[in-house]
C-alpha cells in the first residue's frame, strides 16, 4: 500500500532529510586513503546521534552497522570492517538511513578514494546524472516506469548498465515502503505518481553487465563480472507544483539542476 504524506508529515521528513544531508556532507569530506570502512561507520554514527537522529540501518533485519560501505565491485550493503582499509584508486559507496522524530530519510553517494581512473570518474558522474534524469521524470501524473526508463536510458547511452536485482523504494515512518522504484522499465507503466508520495530514487550503475550476486556474509551484493559499481540516492517527495522536492538536498533549485 502506498502511503501519502500530509504537509505536517512532509515537514518532519524534510527535517530528517536535512540532517542526513549535513551528515553525509561531512562524511564525504572525511573519506581518505588509509582509513578503514569501520572508521567511516563510526564517524557517521556519531554525527547522526549528535544531530538527534537514530541510525536505522543498524539492526535492520539484523544488519550489524550504521552504514553500508561498498567498495569497487560491491554494489550495495557492504559491511564496515576494521580489517578493510581504503586504498588510493578505490571508489567507496556510502548508503545511510536515519530517523528523526519517527520519520526516515535515506541517501547515498559514491566517492573516489584519492585519485581514481578516468573510467571510475565517469562511472560516478554518470550514476549521479542517472539520478537527475530519474528525478526529472518524477512528476505527478507520471508513472514509476517513467523514472526507471529515464535512468536506464541514460546509463546505457553512456556505455553503462543499471543493476536490476535491486530497486529504490517508498519511505516514510519505515525505511522501506511501497512502491518499488526500479532503475529500468517502460514509460507509462507502474503505479501512478501522486502528490504526497515519498520515494527513494537510487541508481545503482555498473561499468559492466547488470547481473549481481550476494556474498556469503548474507549482505554484500557484488557484480558478477567484478566491474566497479556506483550508487547515488536521494529521498524525494512528489509535489503538485512540478518537479519533486528533494528532501535530502536542502536549497535545491531545479532551475540550476544537474543533467
């Protein structure tokens, strides 16, 4: 069931989104060669709690950390570890969900660790562009398939692929709500977008082919061909005025939007 949010509920989700934006801006600046993925987890957890939030990935279906920290061919759900050290040339995807006053926000980015290859730089750029293409299709009256089609088209036109086994999702009081928001699809198909819907658009894009598998840890998803993958996500609200409001990107102005 898709749950529409009223203005008071959207205001609370906006506050959660703004906190998450502030946290991830600091985390992005924190990442450097030599640290461990557990360092990233601990720093993020501290920032969330200082801001009055709760890191809701911690304990979700048994997940053991506050952050998903995924390196290179790890698409999502990489478990932070004191044994995994970031090295120059890697890319790191950081995915974080928090709750503030009972309402959730979810966002992710992929960052270079020091200097990376041109291919990896392109992958990060294209993945972020895929989000913007999807967000531009998230108009009231459109359908979920319009978002997925926009993401898939941009990825493939740049020689990349959208991972298909994983999707974006609705969000609100719960981290995952209806509807699923795939990163591929056909325009005009799927649930209709309506004002008050809140969804996470999160392209997961790979330089190789889209099939993936789960590792023995029960969480980490990697590409079958071990090509690098990037992830970019924001929580957005469908509005009656036009383009969606990006709840995890305060001050965003569509007139100056990317892609």
